[in-house]
C-alpha cells in the first residue's frame, strides 16, 4: 500500500449504512429495522457533508491552512447494517460524489457488504459497473434450520444464487461470511457449512465463532450453545479443512486464497488511518502531533438531520494497547518499525511486554517480526493483559 501524502500512513474510507430488513438476534452493530424504503437521496447528502467535514478535520489536524485537496485513499468499505438495501444507482451516485473529494488510488479495493436476501442479478451487475470490485456476502450458514435460528431473511439456496449471480455480473473477488458455534450445531453441520462455502470458490472466507453480545436478543434469551469440546472440535477440524483447500489464515477469523487478503481490514489491523462516515461510524486520523478517534451521530434519524462528530485524542498507553489489539490478530504479526510509524512512539515501550509474551510462549520473534504463536492467537486477551 502506498501512503497518504501527509503522514506516511495509508488512508482508507469506511461508510456505514445503518438499516436492515430485520434485526438479527445476535447482532450488536448499529443496525435498525426499516419498515419501508431507505432514504437514499437524503443519506447520500448527509454522507457527502460528513466526508467534507472529515477532510477539513484531517487538514486542521495536520495544520494545513487550506483544506487538503483530495486526499488519496487506498480502500473503501461499505458496511452495515445492510448497504445492499441501496440501489445500484444510489451506489453509483455515491461513488461519483466521493471522487469529487478524494483521489482513488490505482488498484483501489472497493467492497460492499451484501445480504443474500436483498440481491438480484441486476443489482449486482449495477454495483459492479459502478466500480465496486469486492463483494462480501453475509451467508452465515448453509443450513436452513440454523439460518432460521439466526433470524436471517434468506435461505441456503439464496446464498448460492447470490454468489453465482455475482460471478456472472463480473465479481472476481468475493468474500463469504460464515458463523460457527451455533445453537444445535454439530461438528458435521459446521464442517458441511465450510465445505459448501469452499465449493463456491470464494477468494476469501471470514469464519466467526458466534459471540453473545450485550444488547442483543440472544443476550436476554441465550440460545443453548455447543459444549466446549464440540466447539474445540469444530475449530480444529475447520482450520484443517480451510488450509487443505488453500485458504490461508492470516487473521483470527480471516482466511484467503493467495494474494486475496482484505486490504481494507489489513489496514485496520496494521493501525492505518481511516475516515469513517455514516451513522455511528468510527474513524482514526493521524498527524505528527496527535492521533485521534472520531465517532459520528449514532441514530440514523439524528444523523440525517446533522452529522455530528465527537473526536478525542488517543493517549499514549491506549495507543500501544490498541495497536497491539489489532496487529496481534495478524498471523504475520508486525515489525517495530510499523509500531513506531503508526503510533509515533518508541518501540522500547514494548520491551517488557515482548519479554513477558515470549516467556509465556504466546509471542515469538522471527527476524524483525513480532508474531503471536498459535497459543497467542487463541488466548489473545491473556496476551494483551501482559501489557502495562
Ligand atoms: C458487520 S456484520 C454485517 C453483515 C451483513 N449485514 C449481514 O449480516 O449479512 C459482518 C459479519 O459479522 C459477523 N457477526 C455479526 N455478529 C456476530 C456475532 N455476534 N458473533 C459472531 N459473528 C458475528 C457475521 O458473520 C456478519 O456477516
Ligand atoms: S443483517 Fe447484518 S447488520 Fe443487519 S442485523 Fe443482521 S447481522 Fe446485523
């Protein structure tokens, strides 16, 4: 990735779309059921104002007297919620507006998250023609009973149809999201889900273990989850299956064919910068003086009226901890040079942590890289607790 011109740190753009057809009982994202059509035109206007404000913020942070002209971005991620509730025309309009304010890097990765229950061939073809070059399909499971328990609005065959339509529409880079550790899921159910996903030959699979999050229906009405032994078997068998089929695990839950890692997510994990626009979106922006977090108005209704931004400077201890929380998710770890470049701090701050991590067998050092061991990836929280 090349760098943006001001801080030698790559810059990405995240755009949040806060509406869904139905709220899934496990989901704690900023997503809200919509009864009718989404307010496309008004939301696009709000996003554009929000973006212009963030570019001003980036300029002020970097002490530029005039607005930075069209900062260069490496990746765009349209996430949600369900961005695929927006029509292809609206997404085309959005990309045209973005180009008025940003420079798109050559080889830019532009991803849209899509729910298989909201797609037609025409919509997918329209997205592709608009310039979206990566699709992330929320499949979750190929078992209709499990899809039902997860409150999904689509069936197993809808996932296959959406995938085939996307390929026919031109998409070559497709991620499939799957969840495991589901209520009533056996080892063979979970492995069958992975097998069906692999058969479709996506470039990338995100394989998440279901977590029960506060403020979700599952938290208040907990489903009966598989035993720890079953979860362990699912995990080990799944990892082997993915590896056998050429899906390289490069992050805790991310598996890709060779060279097909999600550039946008890798930028998060290596603590790059990102502008975050849309209801409830978060961002991170750097300058030589400070690194700030931004958070936008969360309620979609309020956001449409006014796109407020709360920004705060990340203090030094949090900077190191946040860097480690992200970078240690990566199988390949990080270098001290990247730590210094992305946090502005001296790598000597890490010495005690590195010694403790290596003593406990959770970290290893290979050449200039600091890498979590298999145990370190599995017990990431314990590893992070070693930082003080
Ligand atoms: C930002 S979500 C939105 C994706 C999209 N709206 C959809 O559901 O079709 C991205 C992914 O996170 C995963 N996910 C969401 N909540 C989860 C939870 N509680 N536990 C595990 N994975 C979760 C799902 O696989 C989901 O597709
Ligand atoms: S469709 Fe996706 S974002 Fe919407 S509620 Fe379900 S998991 Fe959450």
